[in-house]
C-alpha cells in the first residue's frame, strides 16, 4: 500500500501538490450573491456574462447562486469583485471552492 505523506504546509496550501501544470487544473466555485430586490435582475445579467458562469435561483428573496468554472484560480476572486461593483449588490460570499484535474472531469462527463 502506497501512502502519500504531506507536510503541514502542503496540507493547508491552496495549491495542489500534484505534478500536473496549473493549466491541467480546473477551479470550480460557488458564490452566493445577495442584492436589493430592485437590482437582482441586473446582477444576474452581470453574473451570467462572466466566463464559465452558471446562474441559479434560490428560494431566498434577493439571493442567487453562481457556479464558476475556470482554469485560473484568480478568476474566482475577479468574478466576486466584479459582482460587488454592481450597484445594489450587498454581499458576495464564496461558499465553496474545489480543484479537479481537467482529465478527471472529462472522464466524468
């Protein structure tokens, strides 16, 4: 049985230890966006225009979810920042962020 040993630094690192290049990693994140009632439509339009974004309604008034997929980790923070610049957006919370190998995702499809 092969056991991989990670150092404490590697365990808490945001970067995968894998030997794959960063272009082989896909970042998937979900964001929860809270807006005023009057501006939710505009905020959804901005979110839908983000590269690799899917917009999903929630049961909560004034809130919607955005699922982002990108090969660039920075794209998640950039998307959150872009949404925060929309008038009437109150909060943008990154709820989840995971990294998968691009090859692994293609096998699942």
